[in-house]
């Protein structure tokens, strides 16, 4: 199972997109991140499952509506 590094102090950190083949590689990446960002809160985690989803967007033309007369 692959491992990931999670920087919980920065949700937009690109490190979240990288998977590591071993726990040791993830640990090294986490330690390097801490050297670069000493205030970061960093965790390593084993990936147990991956989830994906698809979204389909469709567009329909609305029916024509006649304007109402004002009373």
C-alpha cells in the first residue's frame, strides 16, 4: 500500500498529491518538509482506499413563457 504525507497546517500544500511506495520514503519526505517549514504539522498515512467520482452536467433549453399582463 502506498503512503502519503499530510501537512495539516496547509491544506493547499502540493505534497498531498504525492504517493510514496514505502513508509520510509514518506517519512523522508515528511522530515524534508519539516526542514523547509519548521512550523508545519505533518503526518504520514497509509493509503487504504482511493475514491473517485464523476459528474455529468446537462443543459436543457427552458420552455417559452408568455409574458403576463399587468392588472
